């Protein structure tokens, strides 16, 4: 990566920023952080994913609290 002279873009992702070495971190021009979803966002994610499924006596709000410590990708 140090000697690359062409044009390009590198996108990196991690759920464990604390494991990224500072020397590597300095090589990135931009960092975008995504916070854990709140209960309202989890409800919307579940409603969207389950919109075609008919379940009696079930509402996403019934279980959204169980997803409180999960990232978006782990919630679905």
C-alpha cells in the first residue's frame, strides 16, 4: 500500500476499533463511525424485514430490547 501510485479507494470496516494499530489508522483520510441502533431504529429494521411475514400476536417492539447491544447487521 505504501508504494501504490495509482488512483483508488480503500474501504475498511471493523466492529473493534481498539484493535486497529495507530500506524494503520493514520493512513485513512476519513473515518465514519456508526453507533449502535436505538430501540426505535431496531423496530423499523424489524418491521421492514418482517413486512411480508404474518405473525399472530407479534410486534417488533416486543423483542427490540433484546437487540439493544447489537449492530445493524447483527439485528437482522
